[in-house]
C-alpha cells in the first residue's frame, strides 16, 4: 500500500485508479498486467480472470518471508472467494436443473392429446393429480432453496467487500418465477382440459348406451312392420281395395312419423362419430344395419302401394265400366222413342236434346276408349298382375259392343228428326211467306203518293227498299218451293196438302208483284210533277233575286264602286242569259208531264209567270247596264277633271312664286324646267280633250247631270287657258333675260380677246434689231391682224 499515493486517487475516476494500480504492480512487483481497467470496471466482470490475477498477487506475497501475515490474509480472502465461487456454481447448476424441469413439464402439460376412452382419461387425470401432490411440491421447495442460496452468496460477497453476484441471463430469480408462473398456467389449462375431456367421455358413454337402447327398439319395430307390409290381402272389389288403401295409408303415415325416430338414431351415431367415440365402428355398423332395414321397409311399403294402386285403378276402371253400361242402357231407351215433334219448335227442341245426347255419346265414347285403354294396360304389364287378362278383355269387348249399338241408334233417330224438321220447317216458311206477302200488300195499298218532292223521294226510297226485299224474298220463296217439291218426291210422312199450299202462295206472290209495279209507276209520275214544281219554284226564286239585283238604284258613289257594281252586273247578266236554257227546259218538262198533271190550271199559270218574269229581268238588266256605263263615264270625267285641276293648281303656284334669275346658269336651268313643263302640258292637253269628248257624249245622250257636267267642263277649260297664258308670259320674261345674259357674256369674251391682243402687241416692242427678229415680228403681227379681222364682225354684231 505504501507504493500507491492514495491522495492522488479520485473516487469518480475508477478506470484511472485501476490503470495506476496495474502499472505499479507491473513496475514495482513484476506482476504481469493480465487485465485492463475496462475488463474490471463493468457491471459483470469475469470472475475467473480476476481470481487468476489476484492469485498472481498471492503467489508473489507468499514468496515474501517478511510478509507471511499478509500472505495468510490474502489466502483467507482467496479461500472465501473460492467458496463463494463454488456456491455460485452450485446455484447455476440448481437453477439450470430447475428451469429444465419447468420447461419439460410445461411441454408435457401443454400436450392436449388425451386418451380416447373414459378409462384412459381417468388414468391421465390420476397421473396429473400425482404430479400436483407429489412432484410439484418438491420442485417448489427447490425453488425456495435457490432463493436462500442466492441470498447466502450475496451475503458472503458483501462480507468480502466484493461486488454483488448477478446470475446469468435466464437464471435470475424473477425469470425463474416467471417460468414457474407459466408452469402453473399450463398446469391450470391441463387440469381444465382433463376435466372437460372427462366430461366429454362420460357423455359419449351415455350416448352409446342410449344409442344401443334405441337401436334395439327400432330393430324390433322394423322387423314387425316389414312382416306387416309383406302381406297382399287387398280384396276383390272396389270397397275392399279402397279399405286396404286407407289401411296402407295409415301404415305409411305411421312409417313417415317414425322416420324422425330413425333420424334420432342417425344423429346419435353422427354425434358420436363427430366426437371421436373409441368404439365408433360398432356404432356405425348398427346404424348402417338400421338404415338398411329402414330402406328395405320403405321399398316394401312403396311396392305394396304400387300393387295397391294397380288394384285400385283396375277396380275403379271396372266400376266406371259398370256405370257406363248402365248409362248406355238408359240412353238406348230414350233413342227408341217415337216422338218426332208436332211443330217446328218442338222438333228443334228434340233436335237440340238429341245433339246434347250425341255430344254426351261422343264424350262417353272417348271415356269408353280411355277406360278400355286403361283396362287393357293391366293385361300387358310385367310382374304383378291384379287380375286375369282374359276377364279384362271380356269386359272391354262388352263395353265396346254396347257403345257401337248406341251410336247406330243415335244416327237413326237423328235422320228421323231431320226429316221431321225439314217438313215442319217447310210449313213454317210457307206461313211466314204468306204473312209477309199480306203485310207488304197492305203497306202498298195503304200508302199515298206524297205531297211534295221530299215525301215522294222518301216513298220512292222506301219502295226501292221494298223492291229489294221482294227480290231477296223471291229467292227464299223459290228455295222453299224446291224444298216442298223435294219433300213430295221423297214421300215422307205428313205430305198431305203441300201442293195446294204451294199454288196458293204462288198466286199471292204474283198479285204482290203486280201491285208493286203499279205503285212504282204512280210514284214516278208524282216525282216528275213535284220535280217540275220544285224547278219552277227554284227558277222563280232565282229570277226574283236577279230582278232585285238588276233593278237596284245603287250606281256607286265613285269610279271604283261603279266599276265593282258593273262587274257584278255583268256576272248577273251572264247568269240571266244562261237561265234562258232553264226556262226552255222547264217548258219541255211541263210538256212531258202526264196528262192529269199537265192540264192543271196551276201548272199553266206558273209557266206563264216564269216566262214573263224572265223577260222583265232581261229588259231591266239591259237598262241598268246602260246606266252603270253612264255613271262610270261621269265618275271618270270628274276624276280626270280633278286630276287636271290639281296639276294646274300646282303649276300656277310654282309659276307665281318663280322669279327670273340674273345668272346665266340659273336662267338655263329654269329654261330646262320649262322644256319639261311643255311636255307635261302637251300630255295634260290630251287628257282635257278626252274629258271634252266624254262630256259631249254625255250631253248628246241626255244624261240627267248634263248641267253639272257642262259647268265642270267650262271651269276646266278656263283654268287651262289661264295656265297657258301664265306660262307664255313667264317664257317671254325668261327669254328676255336669257338674251341679255348671252349679250353680256359675248361682250365679256370679246373684251378679253382684245386685251390679250393688246398685251401681245405691247410685247413685240422689245424684240431684237436683227433681221431674224424683224421677220419674226412681222409674222406675229400678220397673225394678229388675221385674228383682229375675225373679231371685227363680232364687234359690229354686238354694236
């Protein structure tokens, strides 16, 4: 210790202190540095390395005679360390053994694979109980000893001032406790699983006992019912077979209700199979035996039902055959009746009833065919046959022969009823024809010939309809006659008096046709007469309307309305001309009337009125047309006069307002307008001449408005003369101004030319004095003299 300077050491720097100690031991004591400070200054240093290094100290000090006491002390410390190391090793070994046992035991306890029998599970439960009561307490005591041993190690190390012992990973007391907790959890789960498995095995044993009991009971019941359904005591008539069917249905109901009990056995077997019962082979074998016998029973029941159904169907077929034979016997009695009816309605009723009987026979024939087919099927089936095939064939032949006899009787009675119906139908048609002839004869004799055209047309339409009825009834009557002759030729019963009735009906029919032809002639004559009257009335009404139109005093109030009236009047006049043909046709129609209608005074008077009225209409129409032409001429004259006066008023206003301009251009423009005015005045003059011509015609024709027309003409002529004078006056003024302006213009132009020539003469004074200049000057002066000689006549004219 005297080699170390303790005052230079610090508690906070353990690494430095260790390094200093190792270096001093190496330099001063010659001890090799086996450790580094980092190997020692850790939470879990390597104990064996430390002990080895400490042992080197021990050997060093033991060699020192002067330090024996220190060597003993070191040896004591080392002995204590070695003892502590032995205890630690013992702890590690015990902890490892305990942990290995815990893991192995957990693996064993976690195995949930149990014995598949109640005895085996009970044995496993007993072994588990032994573990809990004997093996586990010993190991629990070992776990407590480990805790005590660890406490001893810590106490010794603390006494030697050594660091506390920390067990290696996995060997801590806390980890051992955790492993022990897992062991207890596995133990608890093992105990619960064993108890559940024990309960399940006990339940399976109870299910097996119940299954054995139920299968024994089901086996006895199945054997008894198989014996019962194997017997075929059905009987030999329909009631017995029906009773057997009801008994069989009761057996089927009992068996169907027992199916649920069989299902219980199957469910028990399936449940034990699902739970894995150890003797499941025996269980499944008994279940299959029960199911096989159950299937056999159902097959026996189905086969017995099939045989029963065959017997029942055959007995029903035989019963239906018996009913059919009874019905055919009853029907034969009805078909042999001698009642063929005493009138047509009764015969129809009998035929209708017979048709119903035939329909019933047809339906029953189909039913017989069905019954025979159904019965014969029992002779061809294979296997079980409910009756002798020969018996079935005999019954089928008997039913067929009865049906054929019934059909022959039905056909014979229909022929007899048809003959009776044909006879009574003939008599009824004759009666209906006689009644119809009498009815139509009374209608023809009772009706008149009409009071007007519409009534005659209605009567003709009715007679046409009656003629169509006669034509249609003629063919019906002819067919009836043919039918009577056919009955006579066949010599059926009840033919007395047919020929006399036929002759009477023919006579009545001939009388009716003559009466209808006579009435048709009278209606045609009445139709011609009333058509003449209607045409006369229509023509008179039209002529009266036309007379009212052509005698109208409306001649229009202006040119347009008068033109419209004239156009309408022309249409009326054309229609009047066309109606002359109607008047002539009406005269011809009157001549063609029957004598008893033509000689009537009213007819002659009406015809004269029509012709007279037509003549008046024609005359009045001609007169009105002339008046309309005169009115149109007056309105046209007034229109022309108004147009002319409007033009004159317009031009007078323009001429009065016009002032003669002083500029030549304006004067020429005004002169151009006067040229246009001359053209317009020439056109207007032609219109005024037309007006004068129209007026003269009206005056010559003695028009009632001659005075008014003359005054209008004079006024228009005076206005025309005044406008002509005004135009001439303005033309004179315009001509004077135009001449003055032309004179001033010519004066200005000559003055300008004279000034130009003077300037040219003045310019010749500056020419050169050589010969060329003189000759050029001479030529220029000669030219000027020629130009001045041209201006001189103009100047004289202006002067």
